[in-house]
C-alpha cells in the first residue's frame, strides 16, 4: 500500500486501530467468561 499524503496514512492507521480495538472489545469478555467458567469446577 502506498501513501501519498500524511492524511492518507493517518486515516488508514486510525481505521486499523478502530478494528483492533473492536476485536479486543469482543474477544476479552469471551475470554474472561472462558476463564471464569473453568474456575467453577
């Protein structure tokens, strides 16, 4: 991917950051439920 301006680069990195944060918000509660479910045994 080739960026011609700083604005192009910043827009791309902001989008990637939002996708990563969204993935973490989905993944972490599921992982926490997995960990606490194993603790009940």
